């Protein structure tokens, strides 16, 4: 049997795994935030510009202190240009205050919705690689 034909089932299985394992994030919480939000004054409380430009903000809502994070450049501002204590506008869903973002909710929705491969799938593929390669080596050895 030609090698190209014997690889076809493996390729089909890989495509099927990607289709089944892939997810579409509807970002329903952020869509609701975009439709129904109010703003609150927040402050930058932590910076980690070396790791994807992540920074954290804090704000008060209904007497509770809340925190969230944003990535570098999500709102057009670089993490390196931010300073601790800088003011930021926080968009809050008043019905569900746990849903908040420090960038425009419409922009957050566009960034968060869409197709992605879940992290567990990468570990699953890595876990299958060793037994699959051992099986292929045994199969090759038995032909000789």
C-alpha cells in the first residue's frame, strides 16, 4: 500500500480531533457587558510588562474592591507607558458586577469571541505522541 494512503486515516483522525476539540467562544458575558454597562474609575495596581504586557486594575463597586487584568495594547496603550496608580476607566455590567473590563466592551467582545483550541487539547496530543510513535516503530519493525 502506498505510504500516502496509509497516512490518510491518521490525517483524518487529526482533523477530526481538531474539529471536536476546538471550541467557539461566544463571549456571551462580554456581549451583555457591551449592551449594558456603566463606567467606574479604576487604578493600575500591578504591572507585568515582560509577560505579554499584562497589567492589573482595581476599582470599587457597591462597597467591594474588585480587580481585573488587561493585556498590553488592548486599549491602544502600551504596558510600558503605564505607571502604578494611573487612572483607568472600567466598564462594569451592573447586573453582574463580576463581569468587567478596562477596555471598551465592544472591543473586548471582538477580541474574546471566536474559535480557539483549548489548552487541554495540546496536552492530549502530546500525551498521544509517545505511544503513537512507539506503535509506528513496532509496526515498521514487524515488516522487516
